[in-house]
C-alpha cells in the first residue's frame, strides 16, 4: 500500500470538510479519484490496515447457557459497529450427549479481535455491577429496583436467579441500544479524530463494502436453524440493569478508531 497516496487522500478528505463549499467539493472529488485510481477501499482509510485481510470467523464461548442471551444482545451490536456479522453455532460438549451454543463473530481478523475484546469488557462490567448490587442489597436487607422494593428475607434462590437474569438482560439491551446509536452517528456525521477524518459518505461506503464481503462469505455457509431467545428484562431487576447498562463507559474498549471503531 502506497503510504504517500494514503496520506494525500486523508488530507484531501480533511479538506472536504472545509466551510468553503468549492474547496470542499474539489478536495472530495480529488480524493475519490485517487481512491479509484489506486484501488483503495474506504475501509482501509478508516482501519489503517496494512494488509488486505480475508474474511473469517471465530467462535466465543459465552459461559453459562443463560448468559448466551444477554451477551448476544451486546455481541450483535458490537459486530454491526465493527463491520462484522454475528450468529450462533451449536457445538457438541466433549464427553456428553448435549450441545452448547456459541457466539460467532465473522469479519476481518482485526475487527473480530476488537469485537471479542469489547464483548469481554462490557460483559465483565455488567457482571461486576450486578454483584455489587446484590452485595449492597444484602447488606441493607432489601433490594431496590426502580420503584419496587423487595426484602432480602423474602427472596429465595429462584427469586434471586430471576433478579440476576432480568438485570443482565436489561443491561445488555441498554448497551446494545447505545452502541447502535454510535453507529448511526458515525454513518450520519462521519469520523473526525486526530488520526482519521472521514466524511459520512466515506464511512457509509466502507460499511457497504464490508457488508458485501460478508454476504459472499455467508453464502458458503449452511445455516441449519434459528434459535429463539430469552427476553425477560422487564421483571424485578430490569430497572437496575438498564441503569447499569446506561452508565457503563463505552470509551475504554469502544473508544478509538485505531482500536477499530467505537468512539
């Protein structure tokens, strides 16, 4: 990849945001011409990937079976934001007759790594905040969830399990919603950072190109079944989970374009 050409294109794209309409249009046109002439994809400008990577996939063990559902909410949004795709894959459990569903990320290897890191970070944050909520509640003798209150003495094992599941599902949904809002912002406003300055059209083109590659990859895969999902996020624990999901920082793993994509 010709780094001088890449540098020139990035400078032209930066100028395409000029308040001078003529200068902006001319710069955007020149950048487009250079990209076409040198066969440079918009995604390369965003990712700064030196080698053209092949689309592949990687499986992620979600842990407990029930954790698959809320983690999948996060995984789906993270995949979209990082130009990847997401689905489930059923694998046989070694030494046993049953199967376990895994999360699958498909896309460029560098992006898959970001998806995995982001999922691990956000999932760990949800679980940490849940345990803090449970510990605090047991110390004070009651559980406060939005406008509802339950005394710990009246909560048995199944009640605590329902609380935990509702908390995690609601947190997962809240995080997924926030991540998709970031995606919409990037597609409508572009990306302006110290490292990258791309217009909304460039970002949209990059996502379209990535989607086409993913569709070609998926055309060679036989999808055997569609799995239902657990959606219990409105029960007791849901309000606390939503609050947690809305308070978790998206700036650590989802923070920079060079860490590939969330800002």
